């Protein structure tokens, strides 16, 4: 019997996958020994498994945008903080805009639409569900 994940758990998996992505992407550039290549491969496996499981419950477009957005922002910040990439206010501003777009996508996702419609119909006294 297949157990289905909840929407909240799916979002946790997207966040976890995006966070792990920050590490394995850096591993692609900086790995120089077998152990680091193995850890990079494990990171790829973990992050994509998290994304695949989450996308069974969340819209693919929104989940993938959040997943990649977290990874992108994390890698850019890690490069500046830990790997001596030049700090740029423009890069920080663009990452902020990227994250605003990702958060915006989350708020306009289908599960939020369905919850909003349900709340509004209840508040307005409308019942669209079939009565048995």
C-alpha cells in the first residue's frame, strides 16, 4: 500500500531538497577526491528524491521553481561567503528578486487557490459540494 505525503510534508521536502542542492552544486566545482565525489553524488540523489516525492503532491512548476530558487540563492551566497567570490550588491538584489518571485509562485499555487475558494465559499454561505 502506497502512503501519500501531505502538502506540508511535500513543502518540507522541497525546502530540504533545495538546501541539499546548495551543497552538491558546490561539490561539482570543488570536489577533488573520491569521497567528495561520492558525497556530491549522494547529495544529488537526496535532493532529487525529495523533489520527485514532493512533486507528486505540489504543482511541478511551483515546486521546481522553489527547489531551484533555493539552490540558486544558496549557491550564490555560499560562493560569496565561503569561496571568496566577489561580493556584489547587484547579485544580492537579484537573488532577493528571485526569492520574491519564488514566494509569489507559492502563494498563487493551485492548492492555495482551492483553499481560498473553500474558505470564501464557506464565508459567503455557498456550498458547492454534493450532499449525500
